[in-house]
C-alpha cells in the first residue's frame, strides 16, 4: 500500500469519524434539552402535589375513630 493511498484511507476514516461525532453530539444536545424539560415538569408536578397535600391535610386532620 502506497503512502498516498494510506493517507487517503486515513482522511476517509477521519471524515466518517467527524460525521459520527457530530451526530452523537446532536443527540447529546437534544437529550440535554429533553432532560431540562422533564426536570421542569417534575418540579411543577411536585409543586402541585404539595399544594394538594396542603389543602387536604389541613381540612382532613381529624382524630381517628374511637374503634382504633
């Protein structure tokens, strides 16, 4: 194998690796966005849950029935 064909082979491999790295980077960036959205949604759900628990626990705090 000549030096020129080896260089062409290496340049070809590098081009494919560059494409693969860019594709993987795009996926990681998109996953980061999804994670951020999910974190905001979970925080909102926790906030709603705590509000609901606060509403029901203040009204529903009664002594247990006598048979307990």
